C-alpha cells in the first residue's frame, strides 16, 4: 500500500473518531440536567444562614466625655487620688443582630405554604472599642494615651468608663436598634428566597 493511501486512510480514521466523539458529547449534553434537590428543613435553613450570614452592623462613633471621681480607695494610681478626672475619647459602638443565637426551634418550615418563619433576635450592642487617642485631664494637666502604645491600668480604667458611658448613650436610641434588625432581616430574606421559600419574620420571644 502506497504511503499516500496510508496517509489518506489514517486521516479518514481520525475524522471518523472525531465525529464519533462530537456525537457522544452532543448526546451527553443533550440530556436534561437534573437539579440537585435539597430538603428544606429547619436544620438546612440554619446551616445555610450559618454559611452565608455576615453580621450586619451599624457603627456609631461617639466623642465621649466622662468625669471620674478618683477616691483614695479606688484602683487608680495615687497620682490621681482625690481628684475629679476628665476623660475624653472617641468610642466606636457596633450595633447588629447576632445570628449565632439561632437554633432549630427558632426556624419553622411550612412545606405546603412554601414559607420559612425565623424568630429574629433583637439587635444589640455587639462591640465597643477605642478609636484613636484618649485624653485624661487632671489637676496636673492633660495626659494622652495613644492607641498604639501599651495601655497601662489607668488607661484601661478611663477606657472602661468611656465605653460604659458610650453604650448607655447608644441604648437611648431605640430607632437605631430597629434599623439594625431591619437590615439583618433584609439579608435573611435574600438567603431564604434563594431556596424558593418566602421569609416570615417572627420575634425571638415568640410573638
């Protein structure tokens, strides 16, 4: 058999093999794709929330000022004893809904109505921290405690006072907590609607 004929037969075999492969691939992809069916249960919803939920917070920055009476029996250093110390600093307060509180009993799935009821916890203060410098003014003058430095005990006591006062101030704004819960609910709705069910919001106290 001549070399030309061998080459021609080999080329023809490659074409047939390629055509057969294309046909197999076409048949395989022409099969209807079956979507994976996931059972919608309270546990499945809880796991989905745990996997996809990011705590939605509202961050408030408060320029907090506090007066601290330092008695001789307090834990402040004797440098401040007998004085009324003024502390000033910016405190960041984060308000949001902590979904890690949720359990299966807080989630009710209605298979017929295609709804998921979630008893959403109320918004709360999730964190409060120093933002920037803290100034402490005493009879001897102004001392500045910088965030990047190693805080001493007096710094920590001034910070505790400022944080406590800032938290109390934030708790006076009930609308802020309602807005934070609404934001959390919006994200929950996106997660639930991804399952084909409708979100029904309940209160954590069962109302």
